[in-house]
C-alpha cells in the first residue's frame, strides 16, 4: 500500500519534498506515536514517523520541570509490548521516563524523521497529542506587567526565584507541584484557585489511589476516593480548595479534568508557605488585583494554565476532529475517522488511553494492509494509492 505525501522541513517551509511511503504515516514521535509505531511493527506493517521537533517526546524533554515524576504508578503508564525496567521505582522520574521511551524506540526500530511536518493528509495517524501547545490566558494588564512572566513549559526549577514573590496561575497538578518546588527553593508562592478542584492522596496505605479502579463501578470508586481523601487529607475547603460536585473520575472522564494527586503541597498550604488566592481581576505594574478586591505585590508570574491540542491549526479536516482539537466521537470510539485518518492519544485518559488507541489502530491498519497486499498479489495493476498533500 503506497502513500504519497509532501515532506516539509519544519525549519524551512519552502523546502518541500514529495516522497512515496510504503504504509501509513504517523505524525508525532511522543508516547502516542511511538506506541502506534511499535504495534504496527508487531503487525508487520511498514510506516514512517514524522516529528516537527528534533527529538522524540519533545514535551517531556524540553517543556517539563526538573523535579517531575509520573503521577501514576509505572504499570499505568507503560506502553504496549514493552514494560518499564523492573529496577525503575514505582513513580519514575522525568529522566527515567525519557530513557524508557528512547529504549522503546530502539527496541522496535522506530526512527522518526525529525524537523518535519504535514498539514493535511489521507492514510494518516495523528499522534500530536492533547498537549501540543501552551494555553496562555488573556488577563488584563499581564502584557504590561514589569516582572518575569513564564509558562510552566519554560519552568525548570525554583532556583531563579529564590527570595521572590511568585504568583502561580493554576491549581492543577502542575500548579501545585510548581508551588511546592518554589517553596523548596525559598520563594514565596501564591497560587490562584479560580474554580473547584479535587485533591486526592497519591497513595493510601502504601498503595496507589488508582488501584481502586479495578473491577468497581465508577460511581462507587468516586465515593470511596472522596471518603479516603477526607480521611487522609482532611477538609481541604478550609484551605480555600472547594471540591467539584461531580466525583474525581466522573469529572476526568467527562471533562478531562485530572484530579490533583498531593505530594506535599497541602502541607505547605496549611503552614502558610503557599498562599491560596482567588481569581485574578487585573495586573498593574508590580501588583496583582484579585476578584475580591485584594491586592498583593509580586515579582514574577508562572502560568500553570495547561496545554491544548493543535490539530485544527495544521490538519485541514472537519469531519473527524472538532474545533477543540479532539475527535468528535467520545472515548472509546474516537480513534478512527474516514478515508484512512486515525487519532491516538486524544482520550483524556493519559498514557493508558493512548496505548489502548494504538493497539486498535494497528489492528485495523494491519487488517487493511493484509487484505490489500493479498489483492495486489492477485492482480497485475497497481493498487489504489492514498495521497497525502501539503496545503
């Protein structure tokens, strides 16, 4: 099954090459793309992986903070066909996870073409992920603020902020962990909590909180999680952290909002080392004003405001993907579109969801590949060629 597409150098959009590929093209060399490539390798289907950055897993390698560890135990985060090394800890570090991905690519002989991109295509696996670009909110006065303003993707360590008053905008896992890291580097963080948030203990009685999911209905797991959270963490509403009306897993599955797994930030909030503040009204020179009228002086702002899919900016297609950058069909049906278009890793279920997609996509492509290869052997005319073209 041949595949014609234009290969575009990410550094030079005027340099375009037309290449025949004997099989599907995977766009993105992060965990989702690598997982799909590995499963295709197991199916005996040739492929090409394109990556706009100059390395695999660029989000992990270039846009994550130094102290980052996997928030879930490694068994929930491993990719298909190859487990984490046994000597890795329960919660691998950023460096260990990158080592795992590099060994994964080597094991399955996956060799991405770096600094390349495709804008629209047929016979394509979209593996650019849910976190392809930063979300930067529009807040009055932020562009005129005199202090340092960075997104969490550019934050590496709290060391440069020692002795400074830092406003962390966002109270998800990144916001909580960056606030904790700032404390540990002797900065004074204030964390913006604009909406409700679920905070859960990472472990209960030495076991991962998410081990409870196995074999139990979601509503029951949510009730158990909230009881355990109250027992282990106490009443967090006294700390300015209001819980949502929906349970943590229900909210994750319906809205994609991940619960915060506490690794020490709550203790700092209780001690006053991390101050919880309400939503922002505006910035003015070296101070910030909140919606309740209070004002505080700050030296720097860290935007822990998350990421989003960038699919609508490069894929000229309106049937499979919505304007939000996610497949229109909800999980577990959002992995396959029409005319040879697939999506992996847009499940709002992390690495386990991406792995599930990868297995299904490889099986589907493998079946098509075997059928068309069989037909090709039975006729002398060339088989239909799916075309990928640059817009």
